[in-house]
């Protein structure tokens, strides 16, 4: 609805995320902050537990928390 392209939908290897997260590849902090704001989230953080190459062509990851 907001023009974002969805590259992949899947399940994280763990399921204990207490809150939803937006994480980003190096160099894409601005895009991630805008995406987080569009989702009504307060923060976007650098990738944690994932390598940039694991995202393929995607720049941002959204993890839906509990």
C-alpha cells in the first residue's frame, strides 16, 4: 500500500522476539527509519544476528514480535 516491495516472507530461526523490529544493512539507516515510522515503530537498528549477504537484494528486515 505504501509502495514497499516485499522480497521474502519467512520465519525467523527463533521466536522469542518481545517486540517488532526493523533492522537494516549498512548504509540504509534512513530508509529503515522511514519504514519503521510507517509501521508506527520507534526504532530501527543495524542488523543483529544476520549478515548483509543473507538479505540478498533486500536492504531492510521487519521482524514481527509477540
